[in-house]
C-alpha cells in the first residue's frame, strides 16, 4: 500500500490551500476530488477575499493574478430604502478587501499545485476512511476516474469535502455537536453582461427585501435579490429581476446597470457549526465543518483560517512528533467560526425582510441598521468584521 503523510479529501479552498501550505514546508499530500477539474474551476460562488486571505496568497506565491485582476476595495455602500450610506472600510480599519470569486482562487491554487508536481486526483471518490483512531496510519479506500479501487495509508486525513461531507459523521459520532440554523429566505443570483454599476459593492435593503450589487469584471456583473428558498429560476423573468433590483438598490445618483442575463441560480441560506472538528487522525476543515450564509462572503476566508491552524499543526506533528497544536485545533478554530457565524447572521437579519414582516418589524430593522451606520463606533464595528480578523499565525 502506498503511504503519504497527509491525505486531503476535497479540492476546494480548504483542501487546496492546505496542500500548498504543507508543500512549502516540504510535506507532501494527496488531494482527492470527486468532480472534474472543469467543474471545480467553473462553479459560480461568492467572491470576497479578506485582507488576511489576500496576504496569504501574496506571501505564499499564489497572489500574482489576483493582484492584477481583482478589484481592491476600500469601501462598501449600504442602501436603506433608497438612501445610500458609504462605509469607508480602509479609513476605519486600515484593511482592504478584494473582489475575487472563489473559482478564480481555486484556479490559481490548482495551477500552482500542478506546477509544483503535487498529487491532485480529479474524478476520484473516497469510499472509506478507516483506522483513524489508532496509533498507526489511517487507511483510505478510493476509486479513480477509470473506476479502479485503490488503498492508501496516511498519517493524517483532512476532510475538506464541502457541506455534505460524508466523513463528518465519523467525527460527530459519540457526542459531537452539529448546530444548525435555517433562514426563511434565499438569494436569487444572476450574472449579467453590463458595465459596473459602481466600483464598490452595494448592500441594499428595502421593505420588499435585500439586493446586492457586486461585480466580476468591467463587463460582467454579479447581482443578488432576496427570494423565497423554494423559488426556481423560471419564477424570475428578466423584467421582474430588473424591476426588483431598481426598486431595492437604486439611490439618488446610482442606477443599477442593466444588460444580458446569462446565469440564474437560487442560493440556499444555511448556518451550521460542527464541534469538535477532529477525531484521532481525522480533521474537518472548511464547509465540511461549518457553513455560513453568503452575506459577507465569509465561507472561503473561514476555510483559509482553519488551514492556517492545521498546516503548522500537521507540520509540527510530522516533522517533530509534536502534536500539541494539532490537539488544540478545534479549540483554536471554533471561536472564530462562531464569530463569523454571528456576523453573517447579524448582517443577514438586518438586511433581509422576513416574509410577511409588518411595518413594526421593517422599521425596527432599518433603525438597527441606522443605529450602526449613524455612529462611527458602529461603522467601525461593522467594518472590522467585514474586512475580517488577521489569520491565526503559528510557527511551523
Ligand atoms: C459575490 O460577489 O458573489 C458576493 C459579494 C459579497 C457578498 C456575497 C457575495 O457578501
């Protein structure tokens, strides 16, 4: 049986970032990904990199294209019922964010992994993870793209295989917790061939609900509208989309730019946190452990924060036989996850109309938002959470 120090299940932000960080320490890994490379590189996802995430890309030699192509934003706008308020993120926090969608991040890490000669197996399904609680290595059984089944032994296994991770139940069995929250709304997301409405993002709220004006390139824009979780794209003909975007997000001097819509999809809103995130030699990272709703786009950044603990933890364990940091992984990762969970929940609740909400509920919601925005302390609080905390830093 072949042996590898670290087996990573899933080529998403957590898995690919971890493989890259380990490689920089001279530790090899195998990454298993059930989808094709094309599917991974083309799935449309949210797109904000916190300052810590962009620093990591820069410092580890993966940031060149991001630096060149991403919009680096120093502010966001919040529009309340047609009145636009600017939050100067950089002035308040010293930090910026980059608008760089997740699939672009993944393309850069996949290209780097391949040029570094890393093992990245697409269309390969992990069938089972066994022996992860003993003193010896764990056993991975997997089926490759040709349908052939193999086994591999690994000192450590990291399940970074997304929100429906089959490995999660191995970690939560015997007393683990999976805390969940469902939201009474979802986002209807579109891609449009249109010029930018403006450079910075607009988070808009209105008695009829939320809208987000985001961007992809000079000629492609990403817009979202709050919708019902059961809505389907055929319920959103183009004229309904434009009517609702203008109603919710236009403000004096700002008109949402229109164009040809070429992608429509409904994004579900869910929160979930798994505790602990480890059992024996098996660790959960990214969405396999926790899911946040898309408001604020914290998902990718949280995945990067997880592996900023796991990478030095695994390195110390493998190189120096010191498992201290690895043993503390959940204890170190979970408080940050709950803070991001709270921020995403809080922003979502202030900006979205609960279906059927009455005048009292709408006005209270607007007043909460105004109380935050009318105070410098309030704006700074929101800005600090939005740009994110520095990533955890540990010696390797
Ligand atoms: C996006 O551009 O997809 C995006 C931006 C900001 C968010 C969520 C999604 O808060």
